[in-house]
C-alpha cells in the first residue's frame, strides 16, 4: 500500500503534508503535488494534514488512475521538502469537479 495525491490537490496545492512526511516523498508540479509510491512508507501521517482531503490510501476503490499519475510525475517533477504558501485562490478550487480534465498541468513546480 501507498498513499496517493488525488485531483482535489489540483490548484489547491496546500503543502501541510510536506511538513509531516518523514521520508520526503512529495514532488511538486506546477499546480499540484504527488507522492512517490516507491518512497512512501505508508505511515499515513500526511492524510489527515491535507486541508483539501486530497491524500488517500491507494487501497481505496477507484484510485488506480491516481496511482499512475503519482508514479509518473514523481519521476518527472522536483522533490519538495519545505512548505510553501498555497495559491491565493486555493479555497476557490477546493471541491471543484473534474479538476484533472480542466486544470491539470504536467509542468514541474519549483521544488526546493
């Protein structure tokens, strides 16, 4: 099992999860974060820290797509270990439907 970041992170990109991760397995895209599934130790401390409730265990049904997204982009995006400010309009996007189709960016973030 691993944890994955799902679509509600897109354009919210809160980074509370980064501060509690003991193995620094988060990677930063332009408008979301992902977890590297091979680095995640399944401790679960990140899940309750996410204000957008975008982090889920990959054992939940229907998360195969998100496991693939996290795996693919963790290899392409820079590692991030320090919390940054979320986008100023993050609250406006919390809970918006179909965020992957509408807003996902494959571009990398800045990382650390």
